[in-house]
C-alpha cells in the first residue's frame, strides 16, 4: 500500500472546492451569489475582448477548457501538433506561460528554465520540436513567433479559450472525467464561463459533459507510455521499473490519476508525494532514502531534473478517434483551401 503523501494533495482549500463543485449542496448555494457577480464580470470582459479581437494572419487552433483546474489540455496540444506535422503543416505554439516569474514575451526553448517560460511551454518546446512563444497577450506571442519563424503556417494555442482578444478558427474544449461538475460558475462551481458554448469540438475523458451542447463530442483515451526517460537522456522500459517499489511524485492538478495509472501498469508505489500544481520543486525532498527509483510526470521533469537528473519521467500518451482528426482537417481546409503547402 502506498504511504501517506508528505505534502497534502494540492491544498486543503482546493480539495474542499472540488468537493463543493461536484454537487449543489449547502456550500455551493452559499457561494452562488458570488458566482452571479462573477458571471456579470465575465460576460462584460468577454464582450470587451470581442470588440477588440484581432487575427494573427494564420489559422489558429485553440485548445482550452471551461473548467478550473487541469483538464489535460497540454497532451491534446501535443497530439494536435503531431497530427499537423504529419499532415505537412508547420505549426507553432502560443501560451501565456502560467506560473513563470517573468511577464514579457519570449521564446520557450527545449532547455529554457520552467520559472522563466512556464512548465508546460518548456515541456512543449522539448517534446514537439516546434517554435513555442509565451506572452501575457497571445497576439504578442503570435507576432514574435511569426517574425522569427516565417515558415510557420498554423498556430496552436495551449489554453486561451477565454482569451477572446485573439481570433481563432478552431476551438477545442477539453473536459476531464468530472465534466462540468455542478454546472455553476466560479466560485460555487468549476465553470470559468457558461456552458454549453459554441466550440468546434468537445473532447472528454470518462462520460460526455452534460449538458452536451451542439458541438460534436469525442472521447479521448489517456495512457502512460511504455517507456520512461531521465534527465541524462537515458530511456528505459516502464515494465523494468516494476521489479521493486518506487517513489512517485506528481505536481499536477490531479496527481491521483498519475499514481493510479502507475499502479495499473504493475508498479508498486512504495511512497507517493502529491504536490500543488506548478510546484517549483525548490524545496522538494525525497521521502525514501533507500536508493529507490524516483518517478515523475513529464511536466514535472522540466523542473525536477535540475536537482534530480536520475528521476524517470513517464510521458502521457493520448488517443483520439479518426473522426476527430477528419473534422479538424476539414475545418483547416475551409480556412486555408490551399492546404499546408501555403507559405
């Protein structure tokens, strides 16, 4: 049996809110007046941004969500970029760079420190090999990316569904297995904006979100890769790590999902540490000191490897049905009839 985490998973406050968000109990109704105020402010801000909306000049695909917390957007972004590359497109990635200490517009490189560009952009730069730019305003990131990489002919925004100042041609809304929760806006519920809303497609884990909306919905399957990598560039089969108990750490929105997937692959979790999402690992200490193997998520590796290069990161792989990719290709063809060969 796994031992008790040394850090409370994410925070007590976050866990309490997640519990409230799953039903319309007393806690949700007590917060409901604040949700009404949030809804008014959110609607006003959305109208203001739409009035100032600008297009980047290239096809734009936004991968986002309408719920607070992790929904698995970054793995979807990785899958979309890989599909575009296979189809002959030359994609670039835009991001706000959440959690970084800087607030300028800059390029995220494969070796960029996560505290300068954000952990997800650092992961995307390392895993996709395409240009990645971060900026508080994604239009600024798009302009900088296009100036440095004029060969790029399609942009993928990791998050940004509510960043309506940037016009988009395709919107993909990602849900985790909790769906829309109780259907209330923040803080009484998990919704950042009213749902359903008009999007190109809904991608979901578990059951389709209810209400479903009019957009086509596609089930996504997540699984751990068959291999793990460490910070020294070595690769190892995941099955080889099942020979002895391991120590697992995750600083993501839902660390329990990572631990469950490791256990499902036959690994014995001798210890687990569930840390707050975007944790910087500066004060991280191991729970076991018996030379056991340390395993982490691919997202955490960009920070953890700086102090623990022997930690093994397990990539998350995502599968989507062929019908989704056909829809994406169709929408891009409508925006850019000349196809990916357009310069």
